[in-house]
């Protein structure tokens, strides 16, 4: 599987944290769509931690979440440092 679409599922921060934990060991998934899942800056921090070690993911969509400026800045920095 190279694409995972789980948009509009209300996974929230806890769900994205679990997904990110699994994706830290990912070698196949290239696209992740987690739009509109009630993700906040806490969930964005989970995404940044995963991005620091995941070299397979090349595209993700987090539109419609409430990551705020704090989460956006953290993600931008993590993307710059992607392996």
C-alpha cells in the first residue's frame, strides 16, 4: 500500500499519534491524507516527530485541521529537515 486516505474520520490527536508511531517504521507509504480530523498543534507535533525519521512519505494532506501557527511552523521546520 502506498496511499492511505483517512480523511473526515475524527481521529484527533490520539489517532494521528498512533498513525505516526507506525509510520516511523514505514518504508512503503508515500501518500497520507488526514484532512478534517480535528488535529491540533499536539497532533502536529506527532507528525513532526514522524517526519524526522520517515523517508518514504512524500506527500501528506492535513487541510481542515486546527494545527494553528504553532503546528504549521513545526511542520515546516520538520519538512526542511526530512531525510
